[in-house]
C-alpha cells in the first residue's frame, strides 16, 4: 500500500516502510525473529554490499533507522529531496533482495545478543518482560520483541529465510513518502523499483491475542542486581484506537507528566516517600496496559509507595478532576500530538501507523478530535 504526501518547504523527504510484523507474529521456540530482522535487513542485499546501507544514506547527508515492536517493524530514512530515488530504491532492495547469509546471520546474532546484554544489565530493565509474561501468559504478547538467546541460537538459515519470505512482502507493507517531492516523480520511482516485487506466497499469520481482563491480582517479587527497591504495577487495558485508550493517555498525563502531576506532588513533594514516581499507558494492536512505577525514599517501603499510588488512582476513580487540570492535560496532549507530527519523519510514521492499524491514513487529520472528545468523566 502506498501513501504519498507532498509538503513543499524544507528540501527533505522521508521514505519509510512499515511491515505488519512484530514479536506477536512469532511462535514459542522461535521468538526474537522480527527484531532480529530489523538488524539483518541492514546487513546487505543483492546490490548493496555488507554494512553499506547506512554509509550510502549518510554520504548524501541523510539519516536512517528502524525499530520493532510487538505489532510492527518500521524502517525510515530522511534524505535531501533530490535523493528521493535513492531512498525508494534502497527500500525496494530491502524488500526484494535482502541476503540472508551465514556470515550476516552470525554477525547480527552477536549484535542482538550484545544489545540484550546491555539491556539486561541496566537496572530495572526486567520490569517489562516480567510483567508481559504474567499479564499475557499463554498469548503472543507473553514475550517481548528482543526474544531469547536460545531461540536465536537454534534458528537456522532456512528458519530465517521462511520468516523473511512470509512477512517482508508487498502485501504486508505500507510505503510512505512525505516531504518536498514531485508526486509524479515519486510514483515513477515506485513503479520502477517496486512494481516487479511479487506478493508473498505464504499467508500472513494474524495471531488473535485475548485481552480478557484478569480475574484476580497477580503479585510477585523479582530479585535483580539493584540497590534500591522499586514497585511496578500494570493494569490490562483496551487496545489501540479505542475510546478508553485515548482517555488512558490523558490519565497518564494527569498522573505523571511534569512536576505538577498528581503522583509527583503527592508522593515526592508532599509525602516525600518516593524518589521517583511515574505512570504511562502502552497500547497494542490487540491489547495494552497502563503501568505505574515508584522508587521508595529512605524510611519507606515499596509497599508504602504501592499503596500511595493506588490511592491516587482511586481519587481519580471517585472524584472528577478539576476543570483546571482537565484544560492542562488537553493542552499538553495537543502540544504532544502537534510536536510528534511537526517533522517529515513523524508525519510518515503516523500515516503508516494509521493505515496499518485502521486502514485509513487520513485519520491523522482527525486524531486530535478523538482526544478532544474525552471528558472528565471518561478519565
């Protein structure tokens, strides 16, 4: 699927491809593949030598990057507008001609392992996988995108080739071009480099993840190499795009955005029981969670902080927030949305997301209305 937005101004262009594949598309025993391919598809292609992807883009003054989530893999580059053809060609190479060789696989295996080691050695980094495997036990959200060493070590070239052939195909991708472009030229380049790429021969797996509410609390202790205890809580919430997901975004702003947020004022400034406290929501294609975290100050326990956080959440449940607070979080939400779509790269990502998740890139024009429709009662 192709989305082209011409925006005359700065002489730059963003070329991006979003593949509708993430860790959710993996299976037990073969986790980490989508994230691994995020790296492997920078390795080489039939016409781009090893380690040259980034160098080619940087040589013309551009930037290039990618990321993987539970639901998607997103590649993007920003280039001078006179290099549009280069960007289109390079993304077509990634889709059609990526080379999966033993040398490339071995190299990127070590890169991913080092990334995981670095993450694992970061204090408190285990909170996400620890919550995911409890909250979404038995589903494809049970594991995180980086996967496991054992699965990556056990994977064969044939395993990786099959995953590539199934998911990195035109019928599972959204190509977005934004910026100071000539639309006629853009379409010409796309036809030149993408029209001969065949659809995938293997059906795209779309795992159904149950987002049923938990029937009882799950409480556990995780022992890690840390000096200061912390408490993390997560509540299962509706999926991305639902009315409640917008309300939860605004709730997280109310609770933890800035020094005047409720959690910061109550736990850090007034009670001085926490050295840090926060809340945030994460929405997925088939689910999501709202999380809070707190680090107890000297003289307080993790349990003290947990109870205090719950009390602040209960206040929102039982008492309408003030009009002043409501206006503040509306302003912050609007500023954040405008800021995230103020650059070509941000616009391209939003357009790709709206098409992949909801089948309509034009939702970028009405997204703010969804937030404006949220009431104090909804929060």
